[in-house]
C-alpha cells in the first residue's frame, strides 16, 4: 500500500472510530502447543507456525527465540510500526527507525531460587534510533505521540487484568484445594 493510500485509510479509520466507538473493540489471538522439552510451536492468524525455545543455558535447544525475547520483540516492533504510521500521518519522512530493547531478568525467579525474586523482568529499557531530515521539534512531537499510542508499551507500563483457566482431559480443573 502506498504512503498516500495508507494515510487516507488511516484517516478514514480514525473518522469511523470517532463516529462509531463501538467498532473499536478488537481481539487478537495466538495459539501455542508444547512440542517437547522446551520447544513450543506458535501460530497466529493464517501465518506459518514458528518455534519458540530456550537457549542451552536455560535447558533448551535454541531452535527459536524464547518467550521473554518475544516480549522484547513485541515492544520494539510495535514502536517501529507506530512510528511509521504516525510519521506518515504527520508528514514526517523517516529514513530509519531501530529500537534496541533489553530486558533485565534474574533467572532465580524462574527456577524458584529465592522467594523474593520475581520470575519476570525487573526492568526493560529501550533506545530508539531515528534517522530523519525532520526537525528535532517534529521528532519530539512524533516521539510523544508514539509513546502515548503504542499498545505494547502501554500494556507493559500499566497494570492489566490477566486471567486464565486450565482444562484437564477435557474437564475444567478447579482451583487447588487447601491441604
């Protein structure tokens, strides 16, 4: 899709959502299946399945990125897409956008060593490198817009409701009963 066509489509979508907020709800889905050991096959929409695995130092065979690396990929790629879309909307030419994301994790939490150590990231940092002929002020406005509009960044920064259920042999598995 050409840039003018994409901008027109985005403006049309924004106008539709302003008039009809009920059309704004979306559900995204992914499915994963344990293939054995630490290998997991993931599918999203109609795309080919891909492998997720752990590196050897975490017991894996390194056949794909691990789940926490995919979380970092989600943050970086979401920001890059939102930069691209809003830069087009704002008439800003971008030569390149590269986001380097680092997640700081203490694996003692994963392995249950030390109760005070959470299993997830303690900190995530990123550096966005932009090449553009736009002015610093234009890029500052773009950065502010992206950082307030990026779904992955927002999801990581704000507490959200996460819930799940477990089904054992086709039957819901109730909550564990106290001993």
